[in-house]
């Protein structure tokens, strides 16, 4: 019986190099998990990695939002398309 290809725990919590790479990896994980072709162990490792990547993305977005707020001197301006 072939061995399942699972990520080591240290790889699960390795941060991606960028927000964009995190999103791309999340998309790949979603496709693989939705296919229903992964063994249970790989499915769980994928879920753990996806959870880590989601938190990474949230932190990145929070950081950018804080920078925008600082640039706007604490006032979020209403978006207008004029």
C-alpha cells in the first residue's frame, strides 16, 4: 500500500512568502479537498494548513487596514466613484 503524502507539522505552520501565494495555495487546497480523492490523513493535514493560511491572510489584511487608517489620519473616507 503506498504511503500518503502528508506535510510535516513544521511545514503546516510555515508562513507563505506573500498574501498572493497564500491565496493561491488555499485555492489549490480547496480543489484537492473538494475532489474527494484525498486519503483522510491528507485531508486533515490540508485542513490544518488551510486554517493556518486563513489566519495568515487575515493578519495581512488587518495590517494593511491599519496602515490605511494611519495614512487617512484615523478617518476612513467614503469611497466615491466621481
